């Protein structure tokens, strides 16, 4: 072994140690008059479209809270700040970043990542370190069956996403003089934790009504083509087509449904707003049903952003290029409000007191009511189903919130 | 005595650094754990890629196979796997500390052995491929392994599996996995040092230099290749099992079979450090991992661009790697008077015999 | 699975739909694969950034639509721009890896692929983008077969482009020089061919072909900065299946792969569509090897 090699090895390890340590400038949970909340979110990779929607939502929430006087804890006013890391849309990275936020950066308060898969990787770690996390983008119900105590989700869980579309299909069948059990359903879900969870919810409801599944395809992750599945749809003529595959899935589906002239009386797709399909494909998307966590037309109202419609306006004024505000952004802003509220009620920076305060959350916001079940999911807010009618998203179900009648069967101008 | 000391010093340094790291920087234990896994990646890739000239792009398959075998064993010992995965983790299964550690121990061994068996079967199929076709073939195997796992409902398909949760304190957990990864990598390192110095190392290099001739000399090339790959697979399998438990949630494409990230990173790390050497992969992995972590903090948004640029620069301008460069610069320090090895390492036609190259070129022109 | 096969029997026209969809997309695969075969065969560079060149072309078409120009006019723009881009990349990176071992080109282009997709991500955001042609969508054979005009047009354009490139390679001075260099670079140099220039031209030509393919993709599929890798892999599958320098083979393999993918997605379910592509690659390589073994035994 040579001297040079030895030196080199020593150097490599020295650089590594210095680098790894420098890689985490230790910042405390509260610095001066700033409360630092940590978040690992998808700036790159396949979830980054929605990751960035969520980040915009977080930023807008923080901006608003700071503008309106910040957070008062122990008689002192604090500003909020978020420390971001990029999780590259992979749970592999999330777990590392959770450790980094908590151990190296000393963060004590977490805002969730985007997507169920990454939240699933985050939750065991925050749980172990007893660090409360308010998350707005992980809807998988498996997050709330593990007995986690430090996770609080402002959104409705995933099995509710498309469940109302199944109920709607049953209702329509009855109206047409058929039995709900005659309804034939075609399903295409992306092969990822979130979509499979949505699928599990749909399956439960299908079983409840005794409907028949005629297609059950799982779409690959790097999804650019689903014409094989759609050709099957064309042949089998189901009564209901449900698709879930994040923004990419929605865009691909919308384009190919148009190009293959798929004629199904009812089509339900998740993530329509985030994929901006109306802007991209215009009239061809008419009468699609899109489940949403939130809609700007709902009559929700809260202290910080006013009504849902006012939030919508403010968001569009703050960020360019949004024709519809995706609910991913709205719920992210709501999560920030939940933190602010919890800090003030706990009147402390102690994580245990904060956890207690979070579990007692009961607030009305522009995003809807927020009240957590003991498992941590929000039980005060429904999921609504909107339909694209002449380029506008109108709430059609459930009937309590519906502002418009559902168009059934689906019609597309010029087809 | 002096030389002896000088010779053992780096090894001792490596050990001491490994033992001291979690105590000096307890908050960074997780980072260091990942670093050891990266070193393991680079070392295992080098067995075939560096020493034998068989450039596999699919070694990550063993990592994923080990991860899934371990998960299935850990859950399967106490619960019905299909039922566990069918609900995508919606059932809560409590594992006692006893069950956890038994499951993990059995799982780790099964992962290593399972990956090894997989490598032997696979080797029998792909070892006939040469040069680029071997690389592309193994890449195909790794990609298909990920896709197939994703379509297999028994292991949860694309929904993945949530692994049992470590029963102790979180800091203990980090240390526990650190110790396991560190021990595993160190065992691999000294095992490789031992076999490279012996007959295996010579035979491996003979295969790299000219496989036909090596065979002619009576070396059972197939046997050496299989053994080399089996060692790599065994360690990668265990590391996959450990990594899966560290992450706590596994799914096929991004965690278990990350072919275009970890799968290619292991090659880059090796090239960066200098392939075909014992220390090259260690140095390369350390620098690569550090670079990655630092840019992730200071160049948020541009980190991948920086990483891509690093790969291009290191591959294009720094062919022989760090150790190779040092060797070339000061050959006498390595006891090499005149040695063509450094030259051979940069020989363009290494992957193809001249006759093959000629045939390819004529084919191309037709 | 059996139901799906039965379905094809009951409604045979579905076969036509699947086949057409497969051929339309296969034609675009052919372009990317032909470019790869070219650089692989001529200069022994295995370009893993192939798919990312395709994506770049797609984004050029997307920019055209933003400027209010029909994306089809993106074709000449993409060809010219990507040709220049390819030339620059050759001058900066590729010429250093020619003649080096296999891994140098593979990894250098892998690094390039990362840089390109991340820059696209930074410029265009990771949103899914499309370029709308606005052409009609027609139904044939009693509505069972639906073909968007744009798919037909891009198929024709791909055919025209391929023909042009083949003619160019056969009859032009440069094409002849490229072929000569591929056969024997040293002899070509002796004969007064500037091989450096030939290499640069070949690589630039490949980038231009990929760019054109990208424009077509943008009009019939969707664009996303990270989709490049899937095209790279398909290009490798096709070239490996067809063998280097086997142009008719590349065309048949490309169209075949497009069709096989559609049928696999239909019969086995979409979750196995990707697997079919890579599984096919492995199967072909193993099959080759078995053939080779038999051949070796005969020699003995």
C-alpha cells in the first residue's frame, strides 16, 4: 500500500465526513422569531407536477399567515418558514430526508410530502421520533390504520376518491330502469400505491352494489400510452370507466379517449384539474367526472383566505398559468393553517403539547372543516365529484353540495 | 516493520473511521449507513465489472430480489403474505420484538442465499453474452424483474409492502442498521482483498484480458464468473434486505429495482474511483455519495444537472479513475516497474476482440 | 387473459385497431432506432440519451404551438436545431469517447441524458405537455376502427423521412463516406475522407432524426421531461433484435415492437406491457446465444 493511496483514502474520508456534516447546516426548530417547518416534497420526478402545486400551496399559506400577523406563541409573534428538500418523487429519498430533517436540521414540525408512497415512507420515521406531521397529500387509508399518533391529514382518504362515482352510476342505472348490479365497470389504475388504494375503495363499492368488472388493468408507471386498454373498452362497451393515474394518467387518458372516440356513458378520472385537461383537449373532455378534495365553488369559509372563491382568486393572482386551482394546492395551504392554529392553541413549541393541540383541531377554513379522527384523518370534510360541463367544473355529487345536475349519458359535441 | 505498519494503516483507518463515525456524528448515522451501502454497491460491481471485464448493468436485480425475499420471509413467518399485501398495508399487524428479530435474521440469510441462487441461474443464461450485449442483456433482466414484481399481486404489486417496524427506540434503530451495513461491507471488503490476492484474482484478470486464451490455459472461466457473480449477489441481496428494512416501505420500481439510479450509480462510482482495484470503489463511492448529498443541499433544483455533469466529466475526462490515475502517476509506489496494466485498463478494444470488431464494422457497413 | 383472446376472436376488427395503433407508434420507434443503429455501427457509440433527444424534438414542437405555429412545422425546425445540437455535443463530448471501451460511451451518454431531462424539467416544468394538431379523427369499418388523421400523417412523414435518410446514405457523397468509415476508418482516412467530420455528421444526423421523431410523438402521445428513457430502451431493444447495420431488420423490428406492445397490453393487461418490451429483449439475446452455442459446437 502506497503512501499516496493512503493519503488519498484519508483525504476521501476527510472530505466525506466534512461534506456530510456540512450537508446539514444545523438549524434549530425556532430561530429568532422564525418557526421552521420541514418538508420533503417532489420538485423532480414523476410526481413533481403536483409536488409543485403543493409547494405553491404551502408557500401561499405561509405568506398569508405571515402577512396577517404571524403566529403568536407565549405572547411573542413568530413568522413561519419552510425548509424544503427534494424527494425526487421516490420513497427511497423520503426516508433519508425525514432522517435528515429531524436529526441533522433539528426540525420538530413537518409538513407532509406529495403522494401516498412518499408519505408512507415518512410516517414511520416521524412516528418513531415523535415528531408531529400535518400532511395534505397522502390519502392512502393504510396511513390511518397503523395506529400512528403523530400524523394528521387534512384531506379525505383515498377510498373516497371515486366511490361517489360508483354510487352515481348506480343511481343513473336505477333512473334508466336497470338494476345497479347490471352496471358493467371498466377500471384502469396506475400501478402505484396511491392509485391502487383508490382502486381498493372502488372495489369495495362495486362489491356493495354487486356490479360487474369487465376490465381491470393496471397501467405502467411511465405511462405514455393506454390505447390497448381503451381498445378493450371500445369492444366491451362498459357503463362506467374509471381511471386513476395522477396527472400523467389523466392527460394520457383524455388524449386517447378523444383520439379513439371512446363512447362510454360515464367516465370518471382523478387529477383532471392538476393535468389541465380542459385547457389541453377542450370539448373532448366534456362530461368527465372528476373527484376533488376541494372546489372553489363550495361554500366553505375561514378566517385566513376568506371563502373558497377568494382563495381561488388569490392563488391565481399569485401564481401564473393556473386556469383552475388544483385542490392539491388548496389542501397544502390548509395544512399550514392547521399548524398555525395548533401553535397558538398549544401556546408552546413542545411537540407533545402540539400533538395534543393538533388532535383537538376543530376549525373552519376555506378548504372545509378540519377535525381529526383519533387515527389522524380528517373526518369533517367530504369528497365531492365535479363534472366538466362546457369547460367548467361543476359540482354534481354528493347531492348536499351539488350545484348542477349531472349530464348522463355523457355527450361530446361533434362526436 | 515500518512497511508492514504502512501497509496495514489504511485498513485500520477504514475500520476506525467506520466504528467512530456514528459516535462522532450521531445525527448523521443514517447518511453513513447509506454510504456503506454505496461502498458495498461499488465493491460488488467491481468483482465482475472491474476484475473480469464483464460489465453488468443489472446487478441491482439482486438487491431487489434480496429485498423482496426478506420482506416475504419476515411477514410470512407470522402472517399470510397474500392477505397482508392485498389490503396494501391497511391491516395492522403487530410484530413483537422477538418476532421482529427472528424474522429479520432469517430474512437476511434467505435474502443472501436467494439472490445467490438467482445469480447462478441467471449467470448460466447470460454469461454467453459478450461486450455490449452482456451489459444490455443484464439491464433488460433488471428492468423486467422490476416490472414483473410490479405485476405480481402476491407481493403487493405496484402497491408495495410496508415492512414490520423496528421495536426499539429510533436512535437504536439507526445504530442497529448502521452496525449491520458496516459489518457487511467490511466483511465483503476483506473477503475481496483475500480472494483478489489469490488464485481467484489472477484468474479473474486473465478472463478480463483475454477470455479465450484464459480458457485455453485451462482456467474454468465459467466457474470463476459464476463464483464472482454469486459473491456479488449474496452481498447485494443482504444489503437489499437491510435497505428495505431501513426505508420501512418497499415497492418494486423505485425502492427495490431502481435500475436507472442505483443500478447505474454503482458503475459510475466504480469508474470514478478506478475499476479493477480494491480501493477504487471505496474511494469512488465515498466521493460520489458526498457530492450527491452536498449538491442536494446547496444546489436544490439543479442537483441532478450537477450529478449528470459529474458523470459526464468523470467518465469522459477521467477515464482511469482516481486510483488508476495515481497508479499511472507514481507507478513505482505500487511496486510496478514497467507494467502494462494501467495501459490495458484504458485499452479501447478491451471489450471486443479485434476480430469481433472487424466483423461488427463490416456488418455495419452492409 | 383468455377472455381477451376470445374477445379478439369475436370482434376481429379490434385486431385491425391494435395493429394500426402499433404500426403508427412503431414507425416512430423505427426512426429513433435507426439513428441509434447509425451511431452504434459507424462510431461504436451506444447512445443512452437517444430518448432524451426525442423529447427535445417534442418540446420544440410544443414551443411552436405556443408561438401559434402548427406543430407540424416544428419538423424542419427540430431537424435543423437538433442537427446543430448533435454537432455541438459531438464536438464537446462524443469525440472524446470514440474508440474508448463500451462503458465510456454508455455512461457518458447516460450522464448527458440526466442533464438533458433535468434541463427540460427546469425549462418546461414537469407538467405533461402535448402539441395539438387539431386534425380530424375518423372512424372506419362501422366505427370499430378509429384513426386520428394526425397518426396517419405522422406515419407517412416517418416513412418519408426514413426514405430520405436511406437515399441519402446510399447516393450522396457524405452517405458514402459514412459507410466507408463504418467499414474501415483507417482505410477511409487513407482514401482522403475526413473521418472526424464524418463522425460529427453522423452524430448530428442521429440527433436530427430523433428530433423529428420527437415532433411526431408530441402530436400523438404526450411529452414529459422524464419519458426519454422509455424511448432509449425501445431503441436498444429494436437495434439488438435487428442486428447492427440491418436496416430492413430495424424497420421490421420497430413496427413489430409497436404492434407486439399493443397486443400484449390488450391480452396480458397493461401492467405487463412494459415487461413485454424488456422481456423480449432478454429473450432475443438468449435465443441468439443458444444459436451461437450450436454454431460453436459445429465448428468444433
